C-alpha cells in the first residue's frame, strides 16, 4: 500500500482516537481522577447510534449526521448522570473509591448493553453514504472524509469553547486551581459536572464514528480505554494538546506497523513503545509545565 494511502487511513483512525483522548483528558483534569469507564462510554455512544438509527422514522435510512446531534445530547446527559453516581458521592473519600466506582459503572454498562442488544458486533450508519472517491491515486470513502471533518469540528469547537468563552475559562480555572476558582466565585462542582458532560459527549461522538468503520460490541470499551490512557501518557499527563498528538501517534504507529508486519505485531509494538516512553521520558513527549493543565 502506498504511503499516501497509509497516511490517510491513519489520519482517519487518529481523528476518532483523538476524540476519545480529548474527552478522557477533560474529565481527568477536572477531577484529578482516571475515569476507567470512559471506553465503555465510547462503546455506549456507538450502541446508542445503532439504536437510534433503527427507531427514527425515516424510510430511506438514517445518515449518521442526523444521528450525531442526538448522540451528543444524550451522552452529555449520561455524563451528568455518571458524575452524580460515580464521582460526587465519593470525591471526598480515598482516591481509590472513584477508580473503583468508574470501573463498576463500566461493567454495568457492558452487561446492560449486552442484555439489551446482544453480544454481537453492531454497525452504525455512515455519516454520509455514497461511493468511494478517488483523487491523486488515493481512495477514500465518504465516511472517512466525513469522519475527518466531524472530528476536526468537534475538537476545534471544544478548543474555542475552552479558550474563548467565559464558560470555558471557568472550566479551565476549576481544573487548574479549584481553591482559587472557588475564591473568585466559580461554582466548581457545576464546572466538574459540565466537564463530565462535555467529555462524555465527545466519547459518544467517537463511538458513532467507530461503530461504522470498525464496528462496536459491548466488550470493545476496554481497548478504547487503554488507547486513551496510552495517548495521554505519551502526550503528557493532563495536556489536552498532548493527548491529541498522542492519539494521532498511536494511529500512525498502528497503521504503519500493521501494513508492514501484522496487526498483532502492531499491538504488541505499541505497548513496547509505551514502556520505552515511560522509561526515557516519564512526563510524556509533550511534558506539561509544572502546575499547569489544559
């Protein structure tokens, strides 16, 4: 396969990984705790897209672009509920309490969706249906191109929200220095809940993208959670730009090694690269300045 085609394939995969990693790091920065159910929330977003496409009253089929806003809204609500169940009741307890609660919710999601939809892989509708496009020797489906556009819009919109709006500044203030944020009147618990909503909405969007190109099953959340964790570790713990860069690096690494050797070798080599990064640069390749997040 030509390098240009490999680059395009990796970029599409990396765009989906980037949404997963960005949602993960938003919650990480807001709570200083790892949400181990994040991958299962990605899976839930994909399954929700499958279910919505089956029940919406359109005879000609439902494009994923129509389902996407519904998934974003529903998963944002699920993120709020998740924070009320798995985080706020335990946030003043030992840190391990939150870790365990998120694992418990993730397992509940896995088994609940398996009971409702079965254990088999599901496929969501494409964002845009249609024949493949060819340009300069490259072949790309409309779904792949739409994935790049949707991911770029969601990531860019999140960046603008955080950097250019008062609400975004409050989110960042609550993540960087909760005590100071409280002192200047920011309602930190509200901002934490909003971070869960935003991070889970991005996870749901990623689930919709994965559920068409790569399928989704009740057990697929664990692998996605690990990919988000690796992206954040490689990019720099707590750094949103680093998480995005780490997600893209994972995708390019997987696609490149898989094309050269095989997918199992690519998976094993990825963990080897992670161990090497931890040994040589434990703060990540884009190590954040001390005391600063997002």
